[in-house]
C-alpha cells in the first residue's frame, strides 16, 4: 500500500484505491471540497472570538505602554486572520481548476 492510498483511506474511510490514471489529486480535491466550508466557518468564528478577546485586552490596558502592545497584537492578529481566511476562500474557490491543471486536463 503506497502513501497516497494510505492517506486516502484515513481521510475518506471508504476503502477505495486511488485511481491510477493521472487523477492522483482526487483525494485532495475531495478533502478540500468536504472540509473547505467548515474550515472557513471555524476560522471565521475563532477570529471573531479572538478579536473580542484582544479588544477587551486593549480596552482594559491602563498604561500607555500596555495599550500600545495590545494595539499591536490586535492589528497583527486582524491582518493574519484576514490573510488566512482569504487563502482558505481562494483555495476553496479554485479547487476544481487546480485539480484539472494538476491532472493535465
């Protein structure tokens, strides 16, 4: 059993072998197709929760030094969360053309 079949069986548990006719991206496409919407939702919810936590930390900071540090953390987190969410959305949106390109179609 090669590594690709092993990963396919772990993720999808249907016991099927990966097709050998240049569709080796089928498990990856299926994984992105099934997990993509949930991943976008989970990242969005966690981002909202963490923005609230960082916002409260910023508002409770009493010293200027603490307030500036909390502001930097908040700004850095928002930028990082937007980049991660944008990459997930782009990956989910181009999953079919990416699969076609990888398979040579």
